[in-house]
């Protein structure tokens, strides 16, 4: 115990040393999977958020108060996420906490923040059930993808392209979240009159996706809907093509989408997504690109969208709060918030008392156009009301 | 295997009863009392962040002690520790979710399930040794994790099973402080069980199996029985730790039980010092706190802000380096360092021990 | 027919990786659990050399291979050499720690984004048609070919070259090998270098075929049952073991449930450990020596 | 014996596991082109002496704590085995003396050369002394008979191109015929290659027959030394090592008594 005390005091001393620099800053704590095998999904988003906050501070912060973003790694481990949450709440007195990690870290994050009344925002991590109506007062989500709505959007798109008299295959990764969504999609497809012929669930690291792809191809699927982390989606697709499969493949447009569409350059590889791609070259996108270049970021600017949006929401929430230094006040502001996303999504992000996901969720469908040698929007923003 | 003399000089055991005392000298009694006072006052002196860290250390101690019993004492290498913790956590989670059973049913149930799996894990040990045993337990880990994942998905708990805080004697264990004391008691009980097991026939049997299986068999120790016993005892303690983990975190999800967790526990007993219960405790403290220490140290480095993106990768790498340094330069682990420091003070101003002194 | 090709490709991947486990275990009785990381490290080296030398792809690949050969040797000389004579678990754990270190380094230097060295090098990955309407991508075919070449090379090296014989000798009786004037450290370092080299070939070809990210390390771990089923100290065993595991896995994906793909290698392994712990072609007395 | 001694062991002391002293104050010299026998019963310290010379103590957690081993003036205490071999000393161990899964030819081929002599020439030389091995060269060493195995072990030792061979228990477990042939080969090797041989033996008859010099070790000390002829005729050696009792047999207790005396007065 003496040892613990000693170490604890060392840790305490160094925490205080680092924490002392910005006493009156508005503190926001982020726990994220910044290391470990899933880091690729979360680290770029966190980078985007960090750049946004830096830009925000350079521009004078929130009414003169700096925003201090405290990043903590949890390596997707619940124990470390819990400790991070405790630290944010008891040590740093954050006004908002952000979770950018695997779903296994949700429960401890939710438990800690709910008790302390600190709003918890999910950014880049999957939106939990509690943010959909009727929403938990304390939980919010800015992440682009949303379970069930994604599948509806994708299946509607497929129906619009090929009607409902088709054989459809599904692909998921062997993690509960992805499997749950694909199981749901299978049911929806059947109710729409489509014929589900194959459902392949690939392990997180498959050395070769051909065996799985063979099953889809052999079952005669004409369309495939895939909702999984990026690697599983695109590797299954590429394996299908290598087998000579000529059907159409619809996948979710994760943050890798933009560079990957150009790499894969296949005209019937469709990506359904809620974020705008950088080919549009909107002013906000130029800002992001400039910020990424100035910071020498190791991630492409088009991967930073998710984090940038989270930053916009944070700024809006803090500005709307009557007392941005008080967590309760920030939470109240978030429960009634409209954020103009400047074209990064299909519309503004609107949170109400009962809906902390967004009131309308819009999707675009993209693909590669070989003739123009560019990304093309196959279907412009299609909105779904979230109820 | 006679019990070593207490380290304070000038103390001799004078009666048969002396041999069986856990606390032998007034000095150690005082130290223990002080230690307990420190433990009790800790949560009232520090913020709940540190209290939570301490609670994590207690939880890790239970797992580390049970692994030490199996690997450090009985010499049976296991890489299935995370699988066992998962089994315990899922037992508690499933019993709570499906049958709404209370705390005092799920914890013993977890112990029973752990014991059952212990037999399963232990059966290969009758044929396999060393590396091969480690690999077979690793395989079982994957099977447990697979089954847990299947349960989660099939029942639709895709973000994990949520568990309500346990109610003990009408009191809901929820606050950090309450968990601190609950886990401290659980760790103390585990330690007490382990100390007494070491002093018993089974403890001696395990040590002799560790030293030399053939000789152990030759001097009449039922190697089969004691090997299985080691697996059963260790596994059921580990499963209880898993169940406690489930309640403590308020949820169970299969992603929490990766191979990395096993590595952390193995690192605890190696860094702590093989074959010593104190080592397991020191290792649990070290490995649990290490990421936080590194983080804190890096953040006080000049220019830490610029590193922000890669700082976590750096933490990760630093953990690897520290493990390597321990393995290469201090095979005795923290307990070896501790003994050297203690001997220095006990013997001061002399530099060497007399013959027959404690090793 | 496609079924057979799928098995063949997967078996090649497993066999190529497993040869690394076998080489080190056979020569120095150390189980290298950092093999997955070393293989991934080799693939990332290619990412860097490809970026620097995109105009001459072959040079980039050769340079990356040479570097991984060196990395393996250095790992032995600076790290594992100190673990000779320590207990088996400590040596295994050192490799685990090395793996953690490597993962951290990879994340630091190459970030977590997926990498596509084949695009950097400007190569296509055309599909080759095989009889029986089976298809295989060029790099998968190269993977199969490299596996055959590597195994043939290793067999010849161990059989006919003097250093190969020394590796076998050191594996059988390190004491006597030292007495005969064989520099054991050199032999062990060579084993580590070769093992990292073959691992890197696997890593690079997988990366060239389907891209590279940090999950590759888990592929390294999945090849481990192949090495064990065949017998940890037998190259032939690793080859046969890889075939068995790959056939079981692909068979389960096709006929039973793709979900079992991750479990089946370890299930086969458990069965093997119960029936014949030292593997199909392993040496029996090794069991007690560990 | 006018030349400088090749190997000088001076007051050597070896301690196992920091606790057990195996040999104490052992001194011996080996001159060029000489066969020296090191005699003694089980546990006398013969093998420890040999291991101390050849650098094999580290593996048993033993160390040279005092004294020196010099070979041509180079200190060899606590060196790595392969370094010792490169200096020109080659050890033929008592057990596990061949690689069982390698063929005879491979067993010979794994040995790294020294002084830049081609491996092939060394091989020819070895087959010259042990023509029997040439026919067996494709056979796995594990399948050889005891005599053939010993032959191979000595041959592999020769492949190191040594100036001095250290042989541990040449005759142990071999038939008299095999021993005869081996000793003949050793003499031929000494005569033709002009190298020295340090021969550790339990069987004094075998050793002293071909040796020039002899040392008798007991309980970790040298109790008797001298040229082979003198030792052969020494009454104690005759009595205890050659078994020439001269009539009435002495009991084991007498032998023990004798040893104690030797230790005290010797």
C-alpha cells in the first residue's frame, strides 16, 4: 500500500502539474480507442476533433474562454474507459465527455457521466439505443451512421435501382453490433419482398476473404448489403470481384470511403453514407484540409469529417449554454440544439428534448464513375425522419 | 519446506503453536495494523479517481493471486486467464439477466462454473506440460470467447449485458467507495485463502510438482489430483473475480476479454515475481497503474502537446519496453527488488546475511 | 474447384507464417509469439520502401525483405540472446512484450489507417482463370508460389547447406554444437532472421493482395495452430498442418457456419493436443524438455 | 620434453552453484605431441577439469573461482565453448557425442573449419584415420553402434582442426576390440598430425598403454602424477586402478583408508 500511495502521489503530482496550466478553460474529456487493433476507426475522428478545437481556440475560443480537450486512450478496454471517465469527472471537472471507442466502453462511460450529470456525447462510435427517441437526457450522438436507418436507406436504394425481385446477400463482421444490424436488415429485406440468399459473417481478421465470398457468389446473390467496419466490407467485395462475381455491392461509407472509392474504382460498388465527401470541395472542406496540412496530420483531410462535426456541435452547445462552465447548463443547451453543418451532412443536426440522435437522418449514395475518373453521387440526400 | 523465519532478527519460534501463527512478531502486527488503517482511510483522503484506481488494483489482485497459485506455485502455465474471467462475468451476467438471480447466488455460481471449467482446463495438464499446456488453455480461451459472443448476439445484447448493482445486506453497492471496500475485502479473503493454501498439504504438493513432477510422484504425491485441484481452485477464484468485474462495471461484453487481458495478468505475475504471493500483489499494482503513470510522465514532458497524436502509441510501446526490461534485468520481479531493499534495512550496517538466514 | 483453390490459398498463408514459428522453435526451443507483429512489421517496411522507391517496385520489395532479415537478426542479438537459459515462460513472455512494443512502434510511425502498398507501387492485381472455372488473383497465386519456393528453399537449406546443418545440429543438441565450435548465437540469430524473413514475405504478399492494417497481427496468431498441429519442430509438419487447418476452416465456412471460422483452428488444435500433443510430425521427447 | 607446454592448468578451483567445490588446486601440463591421461574414479573431478578447460562450466552454473587455464599463453577461464574450439582445443564429450538425426557426413560437415583449411581436405584426413566411417557416411548417427559412434565423435573432433584433442571417457561401454582400434587410431593421429591428446579415463590400462604422461585425480585433487611408465609401475596404481592385488584382496574399507591417507599425507 505504501507503494500505491507513493505511486499515487507521483501520479497526482504530475496530473496537477499538467492540469494547472488552464484553470478557467472549458474542459472536455474524450476517451477513445486510440491504440489497439480498432484504432483506425477512431483515431482519425479524434484527430479531426482536436484540429477543430485548436482552430476554435486560435479564433478566441468560446466568448474568450479556451476549450481544453483532454484526450485519454482506453484501448477499447472498459476498465480504462471507466477510469478515464472517473478522472474527467472528479479530477478535471469536465463540462462534457466524449466517447470515441468500441461499444464495450459504453456502459462504464454512461454510468459515470449519468451519475455526475455530465453530458456524454458519442462521436465516431456507434450511437447507442438510448440516444434515439425517447432519448436519455444525458446521452447524445453525432456519429454519422445509425443502426436500422442505414439498412433502410441501403435497401430502399437497392429497391429503387433493381426493384424488389432480387436475390440479396449480406455481409457482417463477427462483432455483436454488426451482426445485429445485418440480422435486422435481413428481416427488412424479406418484408420488402427481396430474397435473402446468403449471410456471411467474417471474423475480424480473415487472412483470405475468398471462402466467404464464394458462398455469396455461389448463392447467386445479385446485390449485397454490407454493414461492418471498413476492412471487412471492402475486402469481401474485392474477394467477390476476384471470383468473377458481377453483382452490385452496397456498403456503408465509413471515413475511409473517399480514398477507397478511388482505389477500388468499381462502378457497381455503392457506398451509402451520411457524410458529404470532399470531392464537393465546399468551403468547410477547404478549411479542414488547410487545418490538417498546417498541423502535419498523419490522416487524410477527408477522414477528419466525423471529428470536425463533433467539434462544430461542441462549439454550438457551449455557445448556446447559459453558463458554459457548468455541465448541467451545457446539457440543457444540447437538449435543444440546431447546428448548421455547412454541408458536411444533408442538413443541420437537430437535437430535441426527446431525440438526441437527430430529427432527420439523410443519406447519399456514392460510386466511382470511370468515365469521369471521379466519385459520383448516384442518389442525392434522401431523408428519413427519426421517430 | 519449512516455513522461513520472520525477517526481524532475534525472533525464534519457541513452541509448536508458534509455527502456525500467521503474524509472528509484534513488529509485523503493528505494521499490519498501520497498513489496515491506511487502507481504510485511503478512500476518505483521496478523490474518487484514485479510489477507483485502488479498487481496480484490488480486482486485479484477485486475478493475479489465482494465476500465481496456478502458474507461479503449481507450475502450470495458463494462457486462458481472460477466458476464465469472461466465463465468470458471463455466468453472473446471464444468471442476472435471464433469471434475475441476486448477488449471493450468482457469485457462488460463478465459482462453480469456474471450477467446472478448471477441470476442463486442467485435463490437458495431465498429458501436457509447459508450452503445450499454455497453448491448449489458449485454445480454450478462444472457445469461451466464441460462446460468449454467440450468447450476446443471439439474445440481442449487442452492446453488452447491463447488470444492476448488487445489493448486500440491503445496501446497494454502487458508489466508488462502496466498491473500494467490497473489492478490498474480496482481495483480502483471496489472499487469506492463498496464504493458508500455501501452508497446507496442497500448497506443499503444488510446490513439489512445480519443482519436479517425477520426484513428486515418487514421494507419494497424487500428481493428477493436485494438478486438477490447482486448476479448480485457481479457476474458481478467477471466475469469481470475473463476476465481481461484471458487477463492478455494471455490464458484460465479450470485447472486454481479449488476449491482451491474459497478457496483462501474466505480466503481473512475471513483473511481480514468480512464485510469490506478494509478487502477485505488487504486479497487480504495477500493471494496473502503469498506463496512468506513463501517461502522466509523458504529459509533463516538454512538447507533449505536439506528440498528442502518437502519445498513446508511445504508451503502448513503453509498456512493452518495461516488460522487456523486467524480464531481462530483473527476473525475480518487483519482489526481488523489494527483498533487496528490505534486507538492506534489516541487515544494516552489515552487507551479507548469516548462514541459514532467509533466502 | 474454387473450393480447392480457397483451401490452397489459405493453406499457403498459414504455411508461410507457420514456417517462422517452426524455424525458431526448432533451433532454439523458443515459441515466438511476436511472429505476427514481426510479419506485420515487414509489411509496413514495404509500405515505406514503396513510398520512397515507387519507380522501382522490385528494389523496394528486395530492400524491405533485406531489412526484415536484419530486424530478425537484431531482435535476437539485442533481446532474445539475453533470454537463453531462462525458463521457457520468460522467453515466451519476452516475445509477447516485443510484440506489444512493435505494435506501439507501428502505430507511431505508420498511423492506424489502412495501407495499400500495391497501389503505391502501381501494380495491378489481375485475376487468373484456372481450369474448373476457378479463379485466383495474381498475388494470391504468387503467395502459393512463394510458399512452395520458401519451403523448397528451406528444405534444401537445412538439408544441404552447412549453416542449415548447423541449425539442425543446434536444435538437436546445443551443447554438443557449441563443443564442435559452432557459434550458437550466430545460428540462433540466423534462425530469427530467416523466420522474420519468411514472415515478412507472407505479410507483404497479403498486404499486396488485399491491403494492410493493424489487424494483420491476428492472422499471425491464427497460423499458430497450423504449426502446432503439424508439430512445432517439423517444417513438413507445418506444411501438412496448414493444409489441415485451412481445409477445416474453408470447409466449415462453406458447409457449416462461417461464424465458426475463427474457432475451428483452435478446436482442431485442442483435439490434436488431446490425441497427439507433439503434433503429427513433431518429435515426441520435446514434450518433457519444454 | 624440451618445448614449452601447450596447455597449462594451474591450481584450478571450480565451484558449482556457488556452493559445491568440485576440484581444488588441480594443476597439470600438456606438452606438444603428447598423450596425457587423466585418471580417477567416479566423482574425482576429471570431467569437471575437462569442462573447465573447454568452457562448459557456465551451463551447469559452475565457475572457475581460482587458478588459471592457459593455452599457448591465452587465458581460457570462463570462455564460451566455441571460442575455445577456435583456439584449437576440441572436446569429445562423454555422452550425447553425436547429433543423432544427422547423417555421419552431416555430423562431420557442421563443424566450422579453422585456420582456413578446406573442409574437404579435413574430411579426407578424417576418413584416412577412420576408414570405417566412409562407408557409413549416409547413415544417421543415431543408428550407429557404440564404437562407431565414438569413432564419429573423435572424427568430428578432428574436423575442428585442433592442436589438442580432449577426450572424455574413450573406452566407456565399448567392447575391447573397439577400444583397441580406437587407441590405435589415436596413436596414429598423434604421430601423423603432431597434435596432443588429453585423455580422461576410468580404465587406467587403456589410458596408460598409449599415454606419455598421467595424472591421478581423487576428490578433486591431483594425488599422483608422472610419466606413464612410472605410474604403471606404481604400487598404488597397480593396486587400485589396475587391480593387481598381489595375492590377498583388500576390503573396500582399506581402500577408503588408503584414500584418506593419500589426501592427508599426499
